[in-house]
């Protein structure tokens, strides 16, 4: 079995449920960072599907990144929310990559789905891992947890819409914020920044034209689009706006429908708030990206991290779930 697919030297794209990676309890492990939106979408899938018992995890520190890449704390109390490498007591994430492929020369990114039995990386592409966790462990989920087992973030009837939104949301917003933030010229920065905000405008317009939706594509069903959008928007006002110079507007002040959707995700979808760590998010960007912020000063605010869910918001929610009085 080749360690990397052809022409993908930085990626492992194997799949759970294949002959080499059968579904087994206590076989697989996740390496993540709470600062990273791509690892966060995997954490959300794991949390909402109730897979914690089948898929334990280790969490790298949000900084420093220089001098070896993402690293683990020496103890579980060194940096709250981060953990030691419970499997191999590694100091750096790159040790996990080299354990899978000693000749690896690519980037050391999170998330990483690890196979403990064969001591190799199964996959390090967040969308692949999300899609696998969506269904791979369903047969192991206890019968009493039917809601979690039946939860499907990529349902067949919505796949065309999910794929269509993915085709422009991912390059123009999810990674678009990075294109703006790491732009090397004024024209490139302005082009990418306008693309980010035109994409936010498009999503705001979509919610405006679907007033009954609690979620992006459905009144009551959460999909992978909600997970992918949440992990970007919960970081937007908190760090992207100032760190990546995305100053045209903020979610809380300029996008009322997206703002309420974000608040609903954070406050009313069980498990979402629990996966969101604002200290890791702020410091993961402000203290690890030395080319953008060489002094490593972490900004204060905005306050609060996510605005409160109000009585008016709750009336709006109840109208959509049929609880209105």
C-alpha cells in the first residue's frame, strides 16, 4: 500500500472502511489543533456524531510554530486545552508524520487521522475525514443514540446543493481569508478581500431569501455546510478581521442573518460551543504567524466573543421549530 496517493506528496487520502482500514473500536486516533478551522470542522463532526469514545484525540498547542512546527505541551496543564501526545509522547507533530513516512518532506498540518494498529496516517484532509466520520462509525454507535447515528451531514437529497456551495465557499471564504491575509501585494490583497466580502454577501442573501431556515440549507437539518461556515465565521470578528485586514465589515454589525445563524449555532446546537476555544483561536493566529504579527501581541476583543442569545432570538427560533405561543 503506497503511503501517499500519486501527485499528493503532502496528503494521505486513505479511507476508513476500506480493506486496509476496517472500522474497529479503539483503533483510530485524531491529532488536532483547536485554533485551526479545518481541524475544528472535524472536531464538530466527531462531537455532534457522538464519536468521542471511538475516536480519542491529542491537541497541539496554538503556538509557537517556529523551530519545528506545531508541538505538544510537556504536561496536560502546561497550556489549558492542549494535551500531551498520549500515544507516543512526541514533542512535535512532525514526529507523527515521520513515523508514518520517514522521508516525508511536506507540511505538518492538522487534522490527522491516525491508525494505531499499523502506525500510519490514514488521512489528513479535513473534508475527507468529515465525510468518513459522518457514517463510518454508525454501526458502533449504541442503539439508544439513534439521533446521533441517524445524523447525516451529507444527505443524498441535499448533496447537489452542498457540492454547489462548497465549490465557491471553500476557495472564496474558507481559504479566501488566508489568501487576503497572506497577500504579498496591495492589488492581490484588495482582490481577495473583495472576494471574501462578496461571498459573505452571497451567503447573507441566501439566508434572507430563506427566512424559515435555522440552518443554511434547511429549516431543521444541519449539514456540512453549516460546520464549514461556522468554523470560519466564529473566527471572523475574533481574529480574521484585524489579523488578515478584513476591515470592510464584521459579522455582528454588517450581516444580520449570518450573525443570528452564527449565534444559533453557538448557543443552541449542543456541542458546538464546547468545541470552540477562543484563547486557542486568538493565540494560534496572533502568536504563531510571525510574518504577519512579528511581536506576537494578541488583540483584546471583541466583547463578547459571541453575542448573547436574546429573547427576540428565541422567539424567532421557536417560530421555526413550531414552538411559538
